[in-house]
């Protein structure tokens, strides 16, 4: 994104010369960044989903292990 903005410095100057407000330039940069942000979110969430599933797959048996009554477990052996 920084490279893209650096390449468009002249364009931003031309927009601001006739009276465009700095907020308009920021809005333009953000609108151009939205596809990158969306792609990053999709990839990030897609990569995080298996990690969340793995954590849940570990936590469920761990909860079960914590709820074991020690006297019943010792009698079982």
C-alpha cells in the first residue's frame, strides 16, 4: 500500500491543488485498500479456523478429564 501511495503522489497533489480536502485523499486511499484488506481477512480467518478447531478439540477432552472423580478413577485401576 505504501508503494502504491508513493506512486500516486502526483495524482494526490493534483487533486488537492484545486481544493480537495485531505480527508478526500485519505478516503480514496482507504477505498483502494479495501480489496487488500478483505483478501487479508479471508485468508487470515481461513488460516485461523483450523487452529480454533484444534483448540476446541483439545479443550473438550480436557474439560472431561477435569470432571473425573478421583475416587472412581482410583477404584477403576
